[in-house]
């Protein structure tokens, strides 16, 4: 029988922790937080709102990627991690048969630079607006890497990259493609910073996921991509299999435009669907990379969902305490972190945690070693769009 399990054969990542997988891994292992002072983005809130910013200007990123500095920042970041992902998988862009890309910022960071001139009645470079649309970002990346393939851009807020992974997994499972690139990217922009600030869910200090004293999230930026193949196809070309995508689930409880349902209804259903797809019970999950944004609503809601799904909640962590909330990219970053956890048997800590929301429900707070077989990764977006993914250790059948 052909082995149709879904293999991950390439990973690539950029975040405030580093510009590649090894730099991110080093930061996770050594507790190096990427959240701090705003330097690249210029905002009147620069002194009061910490962000997890990648310390490279667009000009530097352009030189690294061969793109123009006027390219949307999310695309510049994506180009770096896609190159790493393809190289790790020993593939060229022309080998990719489908491309699923998650983003919410798109080219907003470039468009918003034209607003001051427009409001003053001054000359505006309308050519910049051709990169505003999210779909244009995927078009640019496809051209850069010579990916002449089908694909889609997904924008489901903070579950975008997770839904890109889900979409690619479905396509591999159906046999419609052999080699798929999935992931997402978002750069920081004034639009998102001011938007989240207006919702009053940004912490003026470093965020405290799952802590009773949490006040909100810190925004971050980054990109992460994975190569998905069937195990049979990967082995046939001699590829190294890093891990498996074994389960996925997506739901929408439509509770509120920005808040999760207090009971975590959609989140719980997504997790149950992911477990069912993976043919696993809740007891099979070794570790959870939680959504864990550190907002008052989200963390309480996620704990309620976890309590509804698990008789005993497995060890869980929020790596957003390292990277901030990277919005559409979050599910991609945390997929890469889940793969690293499976490879090395490591659970990365939730930084700065001190006070549990409820008695005896505490995240992992130090680098912990354990034999990990199955990891659940949660990504919950605005509008109630909830996605859960299960990543599993690869064992030859």
C-alpha cells in the first residue's frame, strides 16, 4: 500500500528570534525573548508599545532577497524563509505544484506611507497600491521562485497560516499534488498597530500568556513556511522527513468580530476535529503549542476549550511570549516550533509566567525534555475562525 501520510520535508522561518531555523531554535532553547523597543516601524506609540520586531530594514531585506525596498515587508520576510524552506527540502521553486499563502497585512505597510501626502493634497505614487492586495503578495513570491503552479491566498486573521497548512494537507491527502508549499507572513504596520491599540488589547509591558495578571498581547512580525509531500513521494526522492501533519480541524463559532467565545466553543470543536482526523484520542497528545495571545479573553477561552477536550490537559506553552503575536504568520511559526519540538524532544517555555489563572493549570515555564509523539498547535482568528493542527513524529511504517 502507498504511504499517503503527509510528510514535512522543509521548514523555513524568520521572526524576532532570528532569520532562520537555527537562530530561532537557539533563542527558544536559551529563553531569549524577541519583544522589545520599536526601531524599524516609526510610530508615535514607539516608546509605549513593545513589539517583536525583526531588526532588518526593508533596504537590507531587499539586498538579501533581490527584491525592491518598496516591496511589502511581509513579502520580503517571506522570501527569506521560503528560500530556507526550499533549500532544506532540496527543491527548486519549479518543483512546487501548489502554493498556499496566509497573510493579513499584505501590502498595507507600503500603501499607508502614501496617506500623509494624499491628505495634504500632494502627489501620490499610485503604483504602490498595486501591491496592496493580499493576493499580489503571493503573485510576487510565485514569480521570484519560479513557482508556476496553482495556489491560493488565505486571509482568516490569526489562523491564516494554519489554514494554509490545512489546505495543503487536504490537497496532498486527496492525491491532487505531490509537493506543496504552505505558510504565511505578516510584517508590522501602523494599520495593525493602531487597530489593535484601538481594541485596547495591547500590553504596555512584555506580554504574560496564561498569567492571571495578563493585560494584552504584543504584536510581532515574521514568516514561516513548510514543504508538504506524501511520505511515499518524499521517500521516493530520498528526502529527509522532519515530521508529519497528521490531523487538522477548522471551525467558526461566529461569536464576535474580535473576541473568542467565553466557553471556547469553536476552539474546542476545532481541536476535536483535528484529533478525529489524526485518529487520535486526547490522551495521545504529548504537548500543546497554545494560541496563548495573553489577552484577557483569549487565554480564558482557550483554557475552557482545553478543559472541555482533555480530561487532563497536557503540558502546554505559548511561544508568543518569545515572538509576540505575528498575526497571519503565527500558525506557521508555531508549526515550525512544533516540528522542532518533535525532532529534539523539547518543550519551550512560556516566558515570565508567575500567577495561574486557575489553580494547578500552569504552562511549561522552563526548557523541558520529553519523548514527544504528537503535538497539537492552536491558531484562533478574529471572527471566530479557529484552526487546530496535529503534528506527529515520523516513524517508518
